[in-house]
């Protein structure tokens, strides 16, 4: 089993920044694929960013969001800059066993966090 605990969400004005964190426990973190997804009200969950032996980003966040990991802390981060109203969503951290190349696919991930709310005011 893997436990994922997200933190760092909150309310921010458009143009502002937030950094999300996701701490993982229970499995080998350094050889895992870690991803961030989000779900806005009335919409399906969508891919945001992921990291394995490479990184991948949704087109909507490229140049604004940066994913990184600290294997010593078993933590993955999502630095979100230049936030827009449309970034408002619940953000979910996801863990996939092994280093995958299929980063945007939800089926790559075996475990999901509970989510953290990000609200961007316009």
C-alpha cells in the first residue's frame, strides 16, 4: 500500500503562485512515476504534470507549472506560477509503480491522494 498526502492548496489571486506537495509512504519512491491531475466542478479529471525518468506537462500549464521530486523526502512538488481562474480545481497526486513513459494516462497510476483544493480568484 502507498499513502499519499497532498498539501499546499488554497486561495490565490490570478497571477499568483502556489506550491503543492505530495508526500508518499509505503513503497519505493525513487523508482516510481509521480503525477498530478486535477478536476474542476462539472468536468472530468485531467492530466496536469508527471515525472518519471522525464517530465510531461499538459499544454494548458506548460511554461507556468513545474513538477519536481525530492527522493530523500519521498515528496513530489508542483510549483504553479501565473495562475489563472481556469486553474481552479481539486488537485490530486498519483503514484505509479516503476518508471513509466505513459505519463498522462490515469491507468499508469496505482494510488491516488485525497486531493487538495486550489481556488484562483479573478
